[in-house]
C-alpha cells in the first residue's frame, strides 16, 4: 500500500470543534426532560451518534420517555449555535491540504449542516462533491453502522482496505473498522476527555494523534505496512 486510495475525515470533532457545542445543548435538553447528564458525560459516552440515537439509548437505560419533538428542537438549537460559534480545529486546513490523494467527509450530521460548517471555516472547497451523510445515503444507517464509509468508497472507486479514516469517536472508529478501513484516531477537539486515546485504540484505531501536524507523517508510515501484518 504505497499510498491510500482515499482519506476520509469525520467532520464534527475532527475538522470543526462542534461536538462540544452540540453536547452542551443536547445535555441541557435531556436534563430538562428528566435525565440529568453533563455535556462532558454526553460527549464521552455518545459522541459520534445522532441525537435520535442518543435519545433511544438513554430511553433504554433510564426508562424515561422523551417527546419526539425534542429531536427537532435539538436540531434547531444546535444549527443556530453552530452558525455563530463553530470554529475550525487548529491545523485542520494545513492537514487537509497535505493529503494529495482523494479526500472525503463522512458524517452522521446532515449534509446541509456539514456543508455550512465547512463553508464557514473555509474547508468546503477541499470536499466539493465528496461529502457523505449517513442520514442521506440510501440505507439511512448512521455510524456505528459502516454504511456511510462503504458508500463513499464505492462512489469514489476506493478499496476499503486502502482507505484511511480519521475519527474522534468510538462509534466512528467502530464503523470504519467494520467497513474494513484503517483508522487514525484524533483527540485534538474541545470535547476530548481523559482516556480518550485509549478508548479509540481499544475500538480499533491503529494510532491516535492529537495534533494535525502529525497526520502526513502518520499516513506515510502506516502506508508502509499492512494493518494485518
């Protein structure tokens, strides 16, 4: 594997520092609805999942029934806050530009949200026509299902085993590994927590980086050997 066919970036918590923004709003909504949880706990436990999936898991755990309208409320509030407050993660622009093979974004956020965040921080031109949302693909299956990664690879004529994925969440790492792809964990966003790197490694990341400056050399090094060797 002299060089990968494709490098896929997650968006939230990888390219833009949005996970902690969403976690604050979603934690407040869940707490108001009767399930007390901090933004930090929500980010650590549920990062990488859609709010709908978070609600379903919390309902199973707590037996507290939530109103379906809470999903739309969360979407509205998070969109509004992201439009004003989302920021690029330091070094992301240079890291993305350093990737000379095809690049893509695979996210559990809506395509519209991914596009407006990337446009706001100046990254959209790097990914035009190569943004994939688990909510918008034919199967509608979001991470931790592998569907969005496999769909992107198929559309971009990339072999899964020759594809690198950069992910910040256990659920995202799980999805990429299930897709047969190679995963680099990332812990450089505002929602990172003690033990974050270990959790990503345990989920299947081959290595974990905290600074974007490491990406180019890590991809080059990992490309020299097979993950299954």
